[in-house]
């Protein structure tokens, strides 16, 4: 399994887990979505994989100009 995939022009990262069922994958997807991630479910060879991405909406810079 590749660590990343481009789906609909957006890059997603694999969460590193193989889920034995769609139900188990959907439970994890719900957790990721509650944390603000976009998710995609991929099924290959009877196994389910969850890919996630999060868009940076705010950049915080610490310290002042040098």
C-alpha cells in the first residue's frame, strides 16, 4: 500500500492500518472527521484502507522579525 494517494486532485495520506471490514473503517473515519480531517475509504483485495488529509487554515509564526 502506498503511503499517499491523489484522489480527485487532492493528496491524502494512508493512516497505516488495514481494516478487516467497512464497518471498522467507517468507525475510524468518523473519529478522523470529528478531528477535522477529510477522509477517503479505499477497498482493495477485500481489505479497507483509510486515507486522510487536513487543509491548513491558519499559520502561526512564533517570535518577531530578526
